[in-house]
C-alpha cells in the first residue's frame, strides 16, 4: 500500500474529451452567472485547516502555473447508488449514456467553462460530465475564486519510525468562492494546494534465516512469484483451461511512473510467462507522474503491473499515471472511467480518513474530496468496470502511517462503499530470525504459524530480541502493522454489508495497543499520538454503523510475501529482486483475476463485485473461508536460542489486524473481511449469478 504525497507537476491535457467534451470545446459560450449572483464557498481538497498551523512565507507568485480540477455533483446519484449497492443488473452503460443520465448538463458545463475563460483560465471536460480540468496561473485563480494563494513552510507529522520533513508549499487559508448558480453543482475544487504531507509507504520483508538443507522445517514462502497466488487460492485450473485474460484490458491507477521494460523483463525472465506483445500502454493524466523514481514510489507501479500482468498474461494493461496530488489521484479514476477501456481497475495508494479530516473543516459532514472518489466508482459500476483498492498496511491504526496519530482509522479511497477493498492475510509456515550481536549471528528466534490468519504483526512481537527491540512493548508500539481494516467515519454501512448473517455491524477485538497522549493535530481535531501496551488483553465486543473495510483478503504479509523485480533496488537493497508485501499486492492480483474470469465468460463484464460476493459468502456453498476470533495458544509454536541456551517465548495467534477480529461463527471480520476465497469456486458462483445480475 502506498501513502499519498502531493506534488505539483507541469501541466498537460487529459486527451479524454469525448462526445460531451468535444461539444464543450466550442468557443463563445457565456457564463450563466451574473454580477448579481451571490458568492458562496465551495469545498476543496486541501483545506485551510492544514495550513493554519504552517508558517506563511509570502504571497505565491502570480505567474505560478497551476492545474485545478472542478469535480461536479452527479445527477440522480441516490438512484444510481441504490442500484449499485443492491447489485447492478444492467445492461451496462457507455460513458455517453452515463453522462446523459448522471453527468452534469451540457448547459451547466458550458457555463462553468465560460466563467473560467473570463479570467483567462483554459479548461476541458471529461466525457462523463463530472470532471472539468483547468489550467491557469495563481493570479488568475486568485481572481476567479476570491482567494489569496500563499507560500508556507510545513513540517509534516510523520509516523513514529520516520523523521520529520519540511516542505515549502502553496495553498489558501480561505475557502474558494464562486457564483451560486455555478457553486451549487460543484462537489469539490481540487488543486489549490501542492501540500505533500505523506510519504509513499512500501513494506519490505524483515530478513529471515533460510532453512538449512535437509531441515524438516517448512520455510516461510519468500521469493514467491505471482503464480504462488494462483496456486494457493486455486485460480490455476482456470488458467490451465486456457483462460489468460484474452480480449481483456486491465487498468492501473497510480501516482508514480513505470519503466515499461522492467515488468516486461520480469514476465519474460523471472515469472517465465508468455505475454501478449505490445500489451502495455501509458496514459499521462494531468501531465503525468514525473520521472521514474523509487523516491516517488515507482516500485509500487512496477509491482502492480508485474502482479496483474503475470496472472492474466494475455490481457492488455493501461497504466494511468497521475501527479501525486489530490486532483491527480481523483482525475486518474475519472479518466479510467471516461475511457471505459478497462474491464477492471485497481489502485494501491491512499491516505487515512483522519488525514482527510485534518484537511477539511471539522464541522463539515462529508468532505468533497472523499466523495469525489465515490462518484468515479459509481460510474465504473454503471459501466460494468470492477474496481479493487488496497485497504492499507497499518492494521486497525491506519492514521499512524501518514498523519502520525494512533487512533483507530481506515484508508481512503478503499473506504468508499463502491469499491472492493483488498485486505491481507499471513500464510502458515515457519519463520526464523537471526539474533545479532556486533554484526555476528549469535542465535535465532522462530515462529510456526499453524494456519492462514488475518495479517497482523502481533505474532512477531514476542520475538522482540531478534527484531532488535528491548522488550515486547517496544516492538508492539513500533510495529502496528497489518491488514488495514475497520469502520469508516465518513460513509455509512452499505446495503450489502447489512444483515445478521454478514455480521459486519458488530466486532470482536483484542486491545493490545491503547491509544494515549491526545494532542491537537489540526484546529478542531484532537487525536492520541502514543500507545500503551497490554500483552494479554481480554476479548471485547462492539458495534458500529459505518462502512467496514476490507471486503476480502489474501496473503499480503511481507514475511510470507512476493518478489518484486526492479533494477533500481540494487543500490538500496543490494539485489534487483526483493521480497515485499502489503495490500498493494492484493488489489492488482484481483485485477488480474477479474481479467481471467471475464476471458472465461467470453468478455462479459462482472462489474462491482461486492453485492455478489457478500451474497455468495452467506450461501450454503460459500467460496470463502472466514477468519474469526479463534485464539490459538502459541506456546508450542515459538522457539529460540542464544548459543546453547534455550529462550522461553510465549504468545498467541488471535486472527487480528492488531485490534479487530471476527466474532466466532460470523462471516465477516473487520480485519480481513469475508476472508480468503477458492478462486475457481468463486468464479463458478459468478458464473451462476450472471444471467440474473445482467438481466439478460
């Protein structure tokens, strides 16, 4: 999973003006707003609250070039949302059909573009009638939106293990204002700041000791290729039957550029799969994501392409590369929807809901930035595009990965009710870690995991000596790592997650980590910033009405993870092939799986998975294995020694993401959703549901 960091890139055009967009490019359109129209505030992505505790350093130069996106409110959204949450029954729409029914009217978009043109700002409209992108100078946006763009010095609040960083950014401390006739149809104005509070987050594995030759131990499965995913979860029979994604297109939304030759080398020389020639296309959204760079997160894009492309080697791949900004991320999803060439789309970037709450007015009920993703995902669902988003890698405490607070929280945009959030598990096996002293190995600590479980690194904490910590408490408070999951504070629980059989509204939990030391992290927002540790918590229960993530989970633990190839790794890790993990892997793996499914169905799109998979999971022939709160005494599974002295190590396996677990007998676990699936059996369930779902 990658954290969002926002940076301004040079401007470019989307090149996505379709039937509606082409009509809107006609010159001479007049604004519907008049001088007598009252000015009203509109929502923005990076709000004044973030900058109010920064140090102003002067007014932004009026000549500074900017790109700003106006996300428009969907018409008839309630009707569409109900249809999607209940299971879209088709037939699926084209982008033009979608625009006519759900996009903003041509008259309104012409008026908005005419208004911007009055200030010298150029603009384009995407074909869905929901996203108008624009380019202009800081002075032009100051005048058009009634704001003052200033420069600031901002010290970010990083995760506990990361150093603080200082950035020089621009932004506005006041809400943009527009004439009422235009503002009433604007969901959010994105791009008025290039504030970059978040660093990209990769999850490399912790070094393990390889088993000696002839050892009876089962080694933790490191250096795995994507074929391990298809084997572990029984997708291989479909591939062996010849279903390899033929005729399908995979879409990857990312905030870092990829070197196309790298995944090509991986497929040919490491994964050893025969792929469709010339399969990879790059779409530079909003001017693109800049040069290929590990610092920018290009390894994330590389692994997304390598994983999805190996699973469906005969599918085409379109990579939507966008600037690492709020407008770039949102625009990339609207671009993928407006093009409608990809039958499935995935992304492995995000930020915590708490970070979003710190970026908007605390009294605002639903920030337009988060809601902007919902509209794009609803459009994808209406067009039959499946959509998979990684759920995060900080367990139940997602905000610690970006804003640095220790409150319970989940990731955006996987929190949307209209995407399939991909969580993580840990595979069974033995993991052995070296105990080092002055650069020399003096002993080992081992753990044997008896069965697949929800990914949470609480199982590693008892081996704190090998991990380099003074005690278990220090290990626990330093490593709140696992499958992102929990309850949304932005979105209510959707229809498919309701019902006693699903059990998503209630949870069980083990509070190993108690959030303490509350601090004001933004005006009106006070959150805890430290943890206290309880090594033996009792099982507690609770209830919540929010959208719950993830929806399903597969192996994502870096300790049982996958190999990623990138020549850039050589200078950092000493090898071009490195073990990684994280929910970053699951989203593209499911993306490739969807392409395999749709090739087996002769090109029929499956659309939004969630209404179907929740129904499958509560059936008598469920393809899912749920992961509940069964606690396994770990005393027989830990061992260690220093020299000839044996170490006494005790622990337990609780199926948590460091907090949430499933209630016994429940289908749903807030740490791992519905659990993991037999993918061939899941395909058979989809195959049975297709005639009814498509309404054919």
